[in-house]
C-alpha cells in the first residue's frame, strides 16, 4: 500500500515531501529479521526511514517518489524476505499457523524414536541395535526434513546471499547430526542421534510457536478504526437530485443528507437542520453533543435526533478518522524500537557459534583425533549451544503470565507488552468509559422519588426511544422491578423526546427546556414534572486501585477528551490532577512530554480518540467495553468492571520480568558450563541434546511459577 500521506519519524514530525509505503513481510520472525529488514531498506538511495512492526509483520518505508514499490520488494527479496504491498482488505498473516504441522510432526517422531532408543541405551547390541537404528532412521529422517523446513529455508536464504542468521548454525547442526547418524546406521555403528536431533527441533519449534502465538494475539487497530465510517452517503446535488456516493468519492463541497441513526461519512458543516450527535467514539464525551447550522460534524459520529444536510469539508484520507489512523501508525512505529538490544545480541549469536564449532573441529584435528571424532565434537558444540533455553526464556514466561492474567479477567494481546508494563511509573487514565463506566446512569435519588405509576409511565416511554438516556433509564427502571404501562399513539419527535397516550392523558419524556446537562423531564398531566438527572459513576474499587498504584510508585492523572465540567467532578472525587477536552494529538503530546522527561507512561483509555495515545504510550490498557479501535490499540484489555485490574496487571508484569531475568541467568549459566565440556570432547551429540533440553525444561519450570502470580 503506497500513499502520499506524510511519513512518521521517531519525533512524530511529518515530512510532507516523502511518500509512504507499507509492505507486508510475512517471513520476519525475530529481532534479527527486524534489524536486517530495516538495515537493507535504509541503504537504498532515497529511503528516509524504514520502521518494522514485528507484531503486524509489516514495514513502513518513507521514501522519495523516485523509489518505487518494485525497488523495495526486490531489495527485500535479495535479502531473503518475500514482501508485497499491504492491502487494507487483506487478512492478517498468521505467524503460528505455518509452525503447527512441523511442531506436531517433530513431537510425534521424537516420542517414537525415544522409545526405540531406550532399547539401545539398555544395552541392545549387534543386529538388534542396527534394526532399531534403521527404524529410528525411517521415522526420524522424513520427520527431520519436514519439521526442519522453517530453519532450513531461512538458513538457505541467508547462505545463498552470503550472509548468516540465527538459523544457519541450527540448520548445520541438524544436517550434520542427521548425516552422521545415517552413517552410523549404514556402517552398523554404536551410536545414532536421531532422537537428539528431533528433540532439538521440538524445543526450537516450541519456542518459536509460543513467540508466534503471542504475536498473533496482537491486532492492528487502524483497519477497525477506519471501518467506523460508513461506506458512503446520500448526496444532494444543486438540482435536488439524490444519489448514493461511496466514501472514497466524496469531495469537499458535496452535500450529504444524514438521516436519524446514521453515521457521518465525511467531515463537514451543517447546512440545514439541528440535531445531537454521539461523539463518544471520537472524544469520549458521554453526553450527546448539540449541533446546528454552521457547526462542524466529524466522520464516524452518530446522528441521534433528526435528519441534517452536511456540506463535506474533508473526505477520505483528510478526515479526522484518517488522521487518528495516521497518528496510531506513527506511534506504533516509534514503540517498536524497544527490541534494539535483542537485535545486537542476535547478530553476535551465529558467528560466535560457528567460531566455537570450527575451533573445536580444528583443535581436535590438530590433536590427532581424526576427522570423524573431530566432526562429532563440532556437532556436539553446535547442538549444545543451540539457543533453545534463551529462545524459551521470554515466550514461555509471557504465555504463563498471560494465562494467569486471563484467569483474572485481563487479556494480554502482545507478550512484549508485559516487559513495557513492568517499567511504567506514570499512569494517564481516561475518564469516560475508563475511570467511569462510560454510560449515563439515572441518579438513584431521582429514581427513588418516582412513585409506582410515574416509574411505570417513564419505563413505557423510555422503552420506545433509541436515545442513550432513554435506554439507560429503561434499564435502570427494569432492574428495580418497574412494570411498564400500556401506551397508545407513541411518537418520537427529534430533539423533543417521546410522547404517548396513557388512557386519556398525554404523557411525555424529553429534554428539559434550557437544560444542557444530562437530564430528562417526565411530564404527566396533573402531576409535577419530574426531572431525572443522569451521571457517569466511577467504577467500583477505584479508591483501592489508585492507592495500590501509588503503592507501586506510579503517579496517576486524568487525561480526557470529555468536557471540563465532567472531568473536574471526577478529579474532585479522586483527587487526581486532570486535563479535559484533549484531542488525540494533544493526548499524544502529553505522553511525549512525559516520555521526554524520562517517564514510562501507561495509558488507560477506551475510545477511538484514545487510539493514538494507547499506541504511543510505553504500555496501554483498555476496558472490555471499549471501542473496537481502543481494544485493538491497547496492549491489555480488562473484562471486569473493577479498576483493580490495573495494579494487578502491573504486579504480574513485574513478576514476569523477574522470571525472564532468572531464565536468562540459567540459560547463560548453562552455556558457560556446557560449551567447555563439549569442546573438551566430553559430550556426545545425544548428551548435548539432552543437556540442551534440560536447560529448556529448567526455564519452563521457572516460568510455570507465574501460574500462581500475585493477584
């Protein structure tokens, strides 16, 4: 996908003279791949920047117009990466699905070959041992060829371009161990290492599949965001003719006719009519916003009360929705820089392993061991240095912690988010829908003041209306056990409310005259008019949650797009500093200011207007009731109503990172101990595979402690 939209730079500044191309690179699977893609694209003359989103498996390239998409694709192909322009309609590429069949084959073959090997280990000799070796070869060789394809393909792609990657030493070790095992089988040798080779592949594929599983949980929010706008609108021309125009074809100056209950397809200003619009998706404002002739309306907002004619001022990529999408994309590219340390480590792995194995082979040849024994020792070094434990150190801990959080009603979409969440020291919390429920609730005192008849009439009227306040009132009255009376002749007047006949009386429920707050007036002839006030109450346990965050040394504040009056009330109740009426760009700027000061910011929000801030923050959370965009942009989603999910997630994230550090210590310690033994000739390939597997099991066992992570 190529567009003229300004590219994103780490500082968030747009460079309008550059084109922006998004390429899907499905074969990226690690930090080393990420670094390589950015490096080769960055060398092209005319390319200003290349930013990889490893979770979404795409790269955003900012380049001069002289650089074409085929140039970019060809460069990546030369580096061993298949790529194609992203289509907004394309299905997301699954990272884990291609690994499932190889993993299943490796597991099945490993178990069966291990059973055959038991007899050999138990002392089987002569023809019996040879028979079991042949049976192991018959099962193992096809399984190794099939299960090893992800590593062989990656390694071959690097070698034929005279480069290396982490899969090259793995592929060499697997191929040499398999070839040597076949040689032993054909020559009636004593040892064959099909079992160790399969075990090696099983653990490597397990680690890669776990990591891919976490990546598949992440969802790009931009596509869902753009779907909030309708596909088009009814357009009225100068002669009064009306026709449907698709959203991409809408142009400034056209007049859209937006009916009751429809979403606006493009930004514009009202030419005719008066109505109220639901801006909750864009600003978080829970109360409908009144708009009249000359007032602006935004794409994606919902017309609640009456038909209006709107003159288009911006459409397509120029709408507020598209701007938010661009902000989210920019923020996502900035956030991907956290893996740079892992990039450098991955570059060192392959040459270090090759050097150790070669040194072992040459050293033993010089010592007179002969080619066969020297090769066995070199293979042992390749296998024992396999980064299984290192590869499992992070994804296993992430998966176990994710399961623990899921049981607590907290969904983790990106395992790497736990690392970022463990580091946060500031929390910016949206008000409407996050600190509060985001749905207006009738005041309990007002409901209590209603008599039985009044409540029955109010329920009957409210149930006939689609207005958010009416729907909230109907739910509240029904929960209190009210029973609706029978009404006739019910009608709803846009902007005035709903009315009907209760016997001989005309009753109504509508907006109080001159009241711009969240309120409804119930009018029954012969009785005082009942004014029903609504407010958006704070979530339960908010005080305990904020106290727990402070105990974890996290500074909290409210950052909301809601009105100042509503935010000030929430700030007064919670005692938090607050900023109201913040646009998406202003929210991002507030986060950037804190980050420039060295803060690690957690953004908690629910609306479309929070999407860019959720993407830009160091870590992010959203409630399960959030918009599609909010849920997809956030790293974590909590499904319950309690804000205690916030401190609980941070505690588990910090426990996870302690486990990850412990896993790295064990994995590195294993290599420091095992590599000298392998180079000294004290370890066979089978023992090397068992030792490698044992180190992996230690890492897995340590990670499993997170299943009982603190709640």
